[in-house]
């Protein structure tokens, strides 16, 4: 029996503090649900969790709850929109201090991937709640777009895209989650009320207790917008009606070009065309040292229009690790006049056959385009 919501939240925080990393995942979800359904405690809970987080970020379940709470309600805490206690511990923090502690969680090597996902999501939420920190948060996302962990890399790339290509709708995508409010007149016990909250969350479109977003708000499905299924853009590419320039050496230059032919004669591992489609050509050249393969990716544009906002994503099997370095540019000039270069490093300790899946997103003549390919024909010298 909980005499009040504040008492319930305080006791749950004490449980997480005492149990440390032994807390189950469902307890984390349960506390987040309780906090979400207590609008009058949003700022207070953010204050309490920040006090703990600034001194200790080792307890992963507690850090996950704190990251979620600060991402959702950190602005209420900073602006003092909560009932402060008369315990002499009240203090004021700045927006940058909230971002500091979340960045510390994100960068700490001991943080689990799940904890870092909570932190990077919280930072993205705060990019609209803390306008003065928006540029700093964008820089963090850009940095993590090259992270070795594929999940963090994917999220950072998508969030970076929100800053660059979809900035106008970013506030509506990262807006505060709807508050879950249980029926105060219900005669159910506390466990049944908690179950009711979760049922309301799953059926929010039909529950009259949910504070719905007004219908005129431009709510956008982030998954549909940024993480559509990996398939080629169905629009007709203008380049398909053009002819590629003829090569002076049809035997060797037809595929690789003069520069690739020259590199082939000077490298132990032959180069490989990763993609040659819609006027966009990506060529891989390789260097290998033990179990570490370094791929030099060169991307050229044979169309008559420049390609902008170019984003390259890659994934390999879980038994391998991949690290993407930032490209030297995100704009590929037209007519094969210039190229962009990017380095990819792959660790293959078991010397397994190399497979890779790549996905491209870019703007062509101000129209969004995407493409993807499955690469299964790497030279044997890359892994054997």
C-alpha cells in the first residue's frame, strides 16, 4: 500500500539505489510508468534522480530511469517547476549541467549499450527543450554517427538527419510523451491500477484518460521517416536515361576506370566495386594487417547534379566488429569531378568470410533518395 505517489516514487528509487545492478528490466519499466503517470511529480523526480546521478553513474538500472526522466522532464527541473522540499538541499542547475551529466553517461566506458541508448535518446529529447544546447547536442550526435556499436551508430545517424534534413518537424517528433493517468475513482488495488496503466499505454488510441496530442500537430512516425525497410527508392532516377562516358580502355576501364586499374597493379588485394547504380559509384580498396581490414571507400557521382547530405551506413555479422570513420565531405560534385573518401575498419578475429550490408541516403536534385546493397563477393585476401 502506497500512502502517496511521492512516497511510492521515493521508495522505488531507494530500491534501485540499494539493489544496484541486480534490478530486473521490468522494474525499470515499472518505475518509468509510475513516474509518467504522476504529472505533479515530474520535476520533483527529475530533481531527486539528478542528485543521485551527479555523484554515481555506476548503477545501470538507476541511470536508465534517471536518463529517461531527465530527457522527458529536465526542463521542468531546470526551471524550478516542482514542489521543492524544505530540507536545505534544494539547488539550481543549468541546462548545460544536465547535458554534461548525460554526455558523461554516454561516454563512460562501463555504461552498457542499453544505458547509452537511454542517454542518447534523452539528449535528443533535450535538443528542443534546451534550445541553447541544441548545437552542442547535434555535435554529440554527429560524433556518435561513427560509433563502433551499430545500434548507437544507427540512432545517431537518424538523429543527425533530424537536425539537417527534417529540422522543421524535429520538435513534434521528440515532444514529451503523453501522460498516463489512472482513474482516481477506481476501486481496484494498486497492482490492478498499475496493470491498468500499462493497458492504457498499449491501447492509448482508445483510452479516454490519455492526454492526446491535438490533431493539428504534425506528428510524424520516426520509423517510417528515417528507418524505412532496406529497399531501393522506387522513384525514377534521372540518370537512368543518361549514358555513362565511354572509357578509352574498354577491357579494364569499363568497370574500374584508369585510377582503379593502376591501384590494382600495386595492391595485393584487388579493389572491388561496392555499388554502381543510378550514377553513383562506390569503390573499395583494401589494406589488411592481421585480423584488421581497412577499407578505403571512394564515392563518385557521374550524374549532372551534385549529390548532397550523403550518408553511408554499413553492417556486418555480429561475429565481426565494424568502425566507420567520418567522410571527408557529405557533398559529391557532379560529372565525376571530385570524390569523397571514407575509411572503414573491420575486425575479423575468426577470419570468417566477409559479408556486409550497406545503405545510402542522400539528396539528388533536392529529392531524397536511398539505396542498399548486400556485399558477398569480397576478395578472399580480405579475410583468409
